[in-house]
């Protein structure tokens, strides 16, 4: 077996592979990588623009523009909050949900192919370790990845 990469190189190379696969699948559906991230976030939550900005790591005006473009394509819609009528939340439309499900299914196939050289046990361990890293990073920014939020 070839020598192992150091953690920085290994994670960078995996990141390039994963981002490339996601970008390719998104492009096949006519959406950008950032639009795909937006739609992915909206699969299980109905956030405000501010919450979306935090989850995406963008400023509010960039996020608002992103939502506007997705809304023009019929992928999302703004809805009044059930908790505060002055607040607006962003929700996937049926078209947006279908698109994100299609991209996610193809992307899952790509990731499965990337992980095929690993045993089932090694895939499970990798998932556990990466989950800890991602959840801890989100928590350090005050983001609960498992919160679905009010609608």
C-alpha cells in the first residue's frame, strides 16, 4: 500500500474530490454549488434569512440574493413565520425538493464509489470521526446541525 498522506493533505484532497463531485452533479441540474448547499439546508428546516446566512457562512445580503435567485427559479418560497408574523422563513417548493433529492441521490452514488475501497467497518469509523469534527465545528459557531427549527 502507498504511504499515507498527512492529515492536512488527506483532508484537502478528499475535500477536492467531494466538492468536485457535488459541483458536477449540481451543474447537471443547472444549479451552482452554493445553490445546492442552500437547497440541502432547506431539506429539513425552514430558516429565516439570518439563520440561513449563519448556516451558509454568508452575509445577509448575499444570502438574500441567493434566495431571490432560487425563488425566481421556483425552487424556494418565502413564507410568514408561524411564531412571528413579522418574520419570513424560506421553504423548499416541490420543484426544489425534487431537485435536491435528485442531486443528493446522484451525489450519494459518487460518494459510495469513492468509499468503495474501504471495508464496511472502516466506512462506519470514518463516518463517526467526521461527524464528530463537523458537529463540534458547528457547535463552536453556535449552530445546531440537528435543529429543524420552527416554521
